[in-house]
């Protein structure tokens, strides 16, 4: 864990190399050893690109989550994975993602796989950057599961998933992970229509095993499936309730929203560190170094350097790798220039 002013960081995901995308569509052609090699090589690629960019905090790019269903839902027992999506053609939207039937009591006797991801990252990453793991939150996980008589609504499913995610966090901390994003984008996507205080209660009970034992962050965004958002793109409905989240850092999507509600970071910075999204992952406009410098300067008008980090708006998994590499390089270079002008650096 580091306290450098104006940290550069990422949310979690990174684009798959083209060969991994191909492999994901032909997994039946690969043996188990082949798949392990594919995954490890992809993590090496993601680490390389992030280290080359010069980020202070890196992840494994979530490269071993070959498909959302094949990762987390593949670890759950008590469900039947949907064999075919209900809508596969036409403009991309969230209804093209699979939803799975619950067939019994929800459990994850093997965990969710994040501990193995973390151990692989620690083994493959060079010395220098802080290493971060990303864990899905129970409310977000619940969204792909269909209610039934045993679990009659999304909140009932969420409550069944809370102990599963809690255990994963506990195991991560025991494995030595000290930087964790608990990814609950569905909470920010739907805070406008749900009780945000209920979300806070769910989140805080979930992270309790890691709270105070690792540096926790969460990601407030409005969706990024195929570069599409879902729900009103406003932070106001989340606050003041979300000030009570038990986290050390909050990631905010700002660049794709033309920095609307930027003034919120001033109040947020009184409670937590704020990771401001200054790179738009939904746009193929490549932000220049000068763009980043200007955006960081705007943020410094609301919060002090020691309470600010800078990142892409969301995970980069929906952005082509060539663009992601350029965007990350320009992010780091722009922040570096601001650090130099302010005379701040080091730990």
C-alpha cells in the first residue's frame, strides 16, 4: 500500500489479446494444460502493458476470467448455466448477457478463483508496482441469476452470495493481498431506483473480513457492456449514503460524462481517497498528455493531491488493446508532469 500523491491506477480489467479472444471461442479444442498456458501468457501480456505504461498500481487484467460466466458463475454450485443467450443479434445491450437458473442452495466450495488469480499475479509481476486484486460484489453477481421459490428476488440471491464473497475476501487477505477492489457497479447503476442505504449495508457486511486489513476500493460506474451504459448517469442519487461505504478509495467515472458533478470529489475526498476517471474507455479518441494535465488540474481545484488518484473511467476490457496501451501511457505521462510541477513524488 502506498500513499503517493496523484497515484495512477486501473479498475481491474484489460483487453484480451486477439489470440485469447479466438481461444475463448474454441475452448473445446484446447486441453487443460493448454488453457492454463493461454491464461498465464495473457496475464504476462497485461502485466507488460501496464508496467510499460508506468502505472503505480496494476492488476492481472482479469485475463483468466475467460468469460464472465465461465469464471465466477462457473465456481458456483446450485445453478445451471444458460446454454444460449435469449438475444444474440442486433445492437449490443445487457440483455445479450446470459442469465442462469438456480437449481439448489448457492455455494462455492472452491471459492471464486480470485485467490489463484492473485497468487499468479504476485508470481509473474516484477517488483515495483502495487498489485491489486478485484472481487465481484454479491449484488452485481446476483444480477445474472434468476429468482425462484427459494430465492424470490434479487436481494434474496444477494444475501445468499454475501458469505461467499466474504470468504473470498478473507482468503485473499490471508494470502497476502493488501490492495483489493470490491467491484459493485450494479449498485451505482441502480442507486437511482433502489435504497442506497440498503446497498451500503450489504457492501459493508460483505467487506467486513478485509476492512482495516487491506486497502479497499470500489468502482462507481454506469455500466460498460460493449461500451454501453445502463441507467441514468448521475452520482447524486448515491450520496450522502455512499459516504458510509467502508472503503479507502472510490473510483468515479468522469471522462465519459464530460466531468459532470466533478464538484462531488471535494466532499468525497474528506472521507476517502478519490480515483477520478480521466480516460474515457468508451471512446476511441486517444486523450493526449495535455488533456490529462488539464483534467488533473481541474480535479486539484476540488481536492488535494494526496487524496487523489487517476485512472480510466472503467475497466478496459471493452476497449481495443492498441487504444488501451496509448491511453494508459498518456495517463501516466500527464500525471507525471503534474507531479513534477507540484514538486510532489516519492512515497
